[in-house]
């Protein structure tokens, strides 16, 4: 039993590290990559009111310089909830999780990949249970 708990903790750690890597990499590419700068996705996070990793770093390392935070502050999260965009995103991710699991089952039953996907998806269940109306 303890072995399974350690495996689950390891999978959770792996999922968190992968998620962090993919998010930071995407933030970096969205601001810097030529591939992104040559198409419409250039600086999309900023356009969409999200704080990419480099902006978070700048805000954290220069807390007394409010120029950047003054430019970025807005009611983005409130509006995303108001427009049901957060719930839509949650539902889209859950649909994708189901698709991932179906694809895994069709190709070959890879228990570890399925566990990773389901571990990544667990946050949506937690947020649904804690949803404030």
C-alpha cells in the first residue's frame, strides 16, 4: 500500500513538473519565438489578460515599480467567470481527458500514461467541488 502511495506521489510530482514546464515554455514561446511572432498568436497571453511567466518574474523582482502592474491590472478573472469561460475551459479539458483515455485504450492500454492524464485532470474535480456560486 505504501508503495502505491509513493508511486502516486511520484506521478503527481511528475505531472506538476510537466505542467509547469509546458506552461513556462508556452509563455516563453508566446513572447519570444519567431514562430509565434510571425502569426496571430504572438503575445496572446497578454492580449487575453493572462500573466505569462516573464511578467510574473518582473512583477516579483521589481515590486516597487508599479508601471507594469498598472498596465496589466484588470478584471479579467471576474469577466472570465461572468462569461462562463472558466467553466467552458474546465468542460473542454474534461472532454479532452475522455478522448485521451479512449485513444490510450484503442492503441494500447498504457496504465501509466492514463494515470498521468487522470492525475492532471484531478484539478477539475477539486475545483468543481469547491465552486462558489
